[in-house]
C-alpha cells in the first residue's frame, strides 16, 4: 500500500497556494494518468500530480491557521493513514512603513512579514473596528491605505476579512499611530 512519509515544505499561508511535495510511495503511474490521484489537507481535496514513483505534488487549498493531516488517495476512496501534518500559518508582520499617519487616513502602508496570503479577502486591520483591503505584493509584503480614525496608537494586523483580527496572536501586530490634523 502507498504511504506518505514526509512533506516539503511542511507549512504555508492560510490562503493556500503552496506547492507541496509528498514523499513516500509506491505511487501508481496508472492512478496518476487517469486523474484519480488526490491529496487531502484535513477535509479539503486537491488534485495530485505524479512526479515519480516516490514523489507526488499537490497545491495546498485555503484553510484556517493550524495543523492538518495530509493524505493521498490513488482511487478517490482509500487514503493513506500516516500522521503527516501540514501547518497553515497566518500572516506575521515584521515591519511597517511608515509607522504614523494623519487621522484623516489615506496613508499608503508597506507591510513586510511572512506568510502573507494571496487571497482576495486579505485586509489590514487598524484596531478592532477599522480595516482596509490589503494589496498582495508577495508572500513577504502587502500594501494598504489607512482609513480615517481618531488620533492615537492602534494595533495594525493583517488577516482575512472573514476572520477577526483580534483572534490572531499578538505577535502578528505592530503599532501604527494616528496623528491629529493641524
């Protein structure tokens, strides 16, 4: 029976899109040719591409932050049983520029970090109650424009608009200061 023994890489962003190599085997050339080979990340299926009798590639589907078991099927019914895990990571902010802007908003921010997702719903969250769409540049950079807010310092986070930025770990945030209009 086929077995998945290792993944490379073992992590990627919550928005999916990571090309993951599953290593193990033996993987069936026939199953690969007829298109019945699928990867399962938690409960989500992804098409598999046979590279060799010991390597299959799949693209990680979107999933919330956390670990999921990755399995492979040759027939669409029977899945491998090894406990091989893929870790979905939310965006982590390493730096923002600039770190302050006017209370009227409109400041273009460049946010550098890791695991920035390419998903369309990604947003910059300014405190708990204001957000603006994030423009994906790369897995290490997004850009967004600050919305209007009263003067003061807020926690700036990057997360999908569908989830609450407040639910993300604190190390995913950096301070952004709104300054009063003169």
